[in-house]
């Protein structure tokens, strides 16, 4: 069965960096686009970034563009997001999710989600 | 950027029908997906491409999309349907994925 397990969350000071990972199993990782979606405490879902099956195309939400970088290692079945210049408003649970198709852009849904990892930005 | 508007909350008695709307400009021209998120859990894909159900999702959940409004319908509501529900589309103008504001369903 499809499994997505996020790790790397924790407490970090404003302006510092953090890298999250998402270990995938139960499907052909290299055939699917992958997403990061976050949810601030008590708030709704906010899409963060997506990467195509081969890493050639990436898109970012305006709120993180220039600060966050999504990447993947298909040989390790792992998705990453490097988060730099963190702000208080980046505090959230970060979910990785599988795109239903290989392409980063387009209409297919996010069909499987991990359980999330909490990032808390605080001084 | 593209905006999807949902009612903050919907209340429904057990066995009745609840309808959750998702408003957006010409949303009927887009493919919409719906997600269910129970307290303390990750979201789950509930409806995709307007009205398709993933395997394992009961037929009680259905969707439609036309004009400026998409609708998720929960028929014969059960206590276990209490959750937050989110709509989602791909906005080709901005190359962004967009989630709706979310609707909390309470079963009375």
C-alpha cells in the first residue's frame, strides 16, 4: 500500500533553515509528481510546492517562492523541501502528497497524503 | 490569484443530506477535487474530477460542478462524516494549486 512518511520537523528560530524529508513506499515513486502542502494551527490547507516525476519542473506558492526549494531523489524514493529564511507564519504541519500523474502542472488530484510533520518557527 | 470560497460551517442531522458549496469564477470550466480531513488526521481524497469516487469511498458522497459553483453532497449523513472538507483546483493562469477555505461539517 502507498505510504508517505514525513520527517525533519521541529522548533527553529526565525531566519534559520530546515529541511524536511518524505520517504515514499508502495508505489513507483519515479512515476509521480509530488507535493508539499501545509496547515497552520487551526487553519486550512495551503499548497506549498510541486515537483514533476523527474524533477525537471517545479512550482511554488507565492508565499514561499525564493525561500523554499523542492527536490527529489528517485533512487532513494524520497522527497525533500529545503526551507530557508523561515518566518513565524511558516509554522504549520507540513504534508507530502502524491500527485496522481507524472506532470507537475495540471488537473490531477493529490491522491495520497502522509501524516505530516510539525514545523514551529519561534524565537 | 484564483480564489475558492466555501461556507465555514454546515450542520446536518443524522440521516439527512448536507451540501457543501465551493465558489469560484467559472469553476465549471475546471476540474475540481474534494478532500475530507477528520480531526488529527491527514486529508483524504474524497471526490476527484468533479464527481468520481476513489475506491473505498461510499456512494453517499457525490459531487457536481457547473457555472461558478461546485457542490459536494453528503447523503444519509452519519456521525463519522464529521470532518473538514476542502475543494481544490489547478489554476493554469498562475501555475498554482488552490485549496478552498474549508467547511466544517457538524452532525447534530
